[in-house]
C-alpha cells in the first residue's frame, strides 16, 4: 500500500435489522462509524427519497463515508473512500455491521492511485456470513436433499427410468 494514494472500500450489508429513518439516527450512524478510527466528521448531508432510499454522506479530513439505506429491502450499501492510508476502513465496517445488525456482508476493497504496479485492476472481494445465516443455508440444503431421497425411496421405478433416459 506504500505506492497508493488511498483506499476505497465498498460494502453491501444484507438482512439489516436496524431501522434508521430519521435524520438524527442517520447522523449518529455516520458519527459512530468514524469513532473507532478517530476521524472527526466535518460535515453530514442527508437525502430522502420517499423512504424507499435514504442517503447519508459524511465527510472527514481526507475521507468520506456514503451510506445508501433501502429499508424495504433490509439492505445497506456503504462506500468508504480515504486518502489517509492509516485509516483502518475495516474498523468502520465492523462498527457498521454491529449497528446495522446485518447477518451477511460482501466487501470489495480497491487501492486508489496505485502508481507502483502494473497489475490488472481487480478488486479484492470478501464475503462474510454469520453463523445463523450459515445454519439456515445448511438447513435448506439438507431439506432439499432429504426431499429428493424420500422421493427416490417412494418411487424407485421412476428414478430408474429417468436414469436410463439420461444415459441414452
């Protein structure tokens, strides 16, 4: 990271349990997000689109945080951009995860102003799933598999015929 100007972190928070609808709640969210990294907020701007989309932009010295909230979808998109390489954006992400109550996150990190390498501009992507979401996904897979197995046991003749058809 020594040859870059800064970091750009794009985060998708899915299945958020927090309900943020008022201007004060959104402003507090931005302030709390920057608290762990010690970046004081210099300005906050809010936009509302009939409660279908809420946008909050917080600006700090050499950094900004843009939050798009879709309450009906329980989805939040976050954009953290920093020219300060010492700013730890993952701490901001962790704080937002706790506040929003999200059970699934997808994060993409991009180095901005990378003058030192000629590598392809492929962002690093990471996905995190909480234990509860992982259990739900596993339960769903087990349910589908058991349904198929019971169907095979109930109708063994149909299964043999369908296998013969696939082989031909």
